């Protein structure tokens, strides 16, 4: 049984909670240094293997065709590689011409509603002290292009496949339904040709302080916190849907359980043009969790973690992980990329970008009690054109022309938002 820690209530409580948590974890683990060395050895082995895959294949990312997934033609060896790397590129999720048409539709939507004139700048400071370029992230959620992609057969087939990589059944039933996903609306990125961007520093989402302090996360990571790392399975969904992130005013959070984060390319993207990178080792979360327990970290520190921010990964505290960042391969419009919810990711900097860098963010969020509750809030936001509950209240689209409406939902979309039975 994992130690039980006090829940974080106010920012003033953070330091004392962290001190108490670290003392309890050190006592529970015993030989923290020995465990950390075991984790480092695993990560170094996997990163070396990923680098060899890059040398041979150009990328460590597994790659599948959407039609292979839809037809059930993925081999056990391919599945094993995806689970080993925690990430996947799905080629031709949409036809290239269809994706380019989505991009053009979205641009018309922005232009017709004069977004450049009304945009007020970033609505939160979710990325904290990370190096980041924010203006290219547009807080737009309800364009027809976004919503039609979210409720499409093509995305649904990929989401179901990805969800089934997880252990989702338990003695009393299922942690989630792998074949039904809620719609989790997120923003878009539009990066112009010629852009010089700092990118985005390495991090993970889905909770920062929460990963140490929440009882549900103590269960999720129980094998790590009890010095049984060899038994830890990052693909076991047990207790994952029970995690709730702390509510910090006017910042981004995630109220859904996402098996995979993901985005779909709306433009072609060449290597070296500010692409997404990941550390292709799902078990690397153990490194992040154990690192603050070592003697060189101040007792009231969690290696840069702060309330209401992403969980940062830095050269100072996590050099093994920074060394493992691996780029996606070159993409065409219509390809999609997906990564396990624990996987560390970043966006590389770019100078004078060649071509567009446009994406829409669509994750896999399977039906469970937690996600059904959030789907109700999504439906309410769609009805009014307001920003979804997990994002700052910017509400640009309330009166916009040609916005996607409830009446535009297809049968899959109606199920995804709980209008029709799941």
C-alpha cells in the first residue's frame, strides 16, 4: 500500500506538503539511490536502442497506415514496438487533399470572423517558465473542420486501436470502453512560413504536483513508489480514470483521462522544421518521480514543478531524458501523431521555417465515468460557443459565423457528447 499524503489545498501549503511527501516516500522506498540507478539503466538502454532505430530508419517512431489499423492488420510485433516506444505516427489518417481542405476551411473561419483583429494574446501561463512561443497556438475550438475531424470514422478507428493497447479490464468490469471516445476539444496551431520560434521545452501534461500528491496517482505509480520498478506497467489503466487535476484559476488543465495525446497535421512538415520530439520510453515517468528524492534537490523542491503548470523536464534535473528526445519523421498533411499520456515531449525550435506548420489537437479519451462527466461540459460549451471548461475563458467564438453547432453532430458525435446512449 502506498503512503497516504495530504492533498494540496492552497499554494501556501505546497512546500510543507512536498517536504512531508518526500520523507514518506524515502522511508517507503528504502534505497532510493539504488532504485534510481535501476531506472536510469532501463532508460539508457531504451534510448540507445531508439538511437539505433533512428540511425537505421530515420526515426525511432513506429509508423502505421490508417488503413492497416482500420482493417485490423497490425501485427503483434508492430504492437509490441508501439508499446515499447509509447508513440506512433499514423500515415494518411486523412487523405492529404482532405487535410489541406480542412486547413483552408479553418483559415476562412478565422478570416471571416476577424480573429487577427480581436485576438487578445495568451489567456494563461500554463507553460510556466518553459521556453515557449505562444502566439501560434490559437484558442479556437468549434470550427467545422475541427469538429468534423473529431467525430470522423478515421480518427475513431485510430483511437480505438490506441485505447486497446492499454489493459482496460479489471475484476469488476472495465476501467474504460476502448471503442467509444468522448470529444475532447483542444486548440489549433498555425505557424507561418518564415517563422522563427523557440518551440516548447520538454514536459509532460496530465498533472504535475498531482503525480506525487494525489492518492489515485499513488496507486497508479505504486510499483515505483514501493521499489518494484521491474513490475511497473505504464499500460495498466488501473486508477488512471480516478485522477483529478488541481483546479487553479484561469489556467489550462485536463479533466479527462487521455490514453494518448495527439495531433493531426494540416500541412506538410519537413525534418528540422520545429517538429515534435518525445522521449520514446513510457517508463521514463519513473525517473521524473524519483529525481526529487535524491540528495542534491532542495527538500521543498520538485525539480521545477509548480501548481497549475505543466511538469517540466530540464537539462539541470533530467539530463538522461533530455538526451533521449527523438523527432517525429517528416509528415504530410493528413498524417497524425500520438503519444502515451506519460511520455515526455517538446517542440523543437526553428529559424525561418520552410512551409506552414499547422496542426489540430485531437487526443484519445475513452468513455469512462470521468470522461462522460467532462463530455457534458463540452456539450454545454458547444451549445454556447464558449471555451471548453479545461481552458481559459476567452470565448472568442460565441457570436462567430459558420461555427459548428449541436445540430451538425453525426451519430458518433452525439454518442461522444452523451446526447445519445454510449
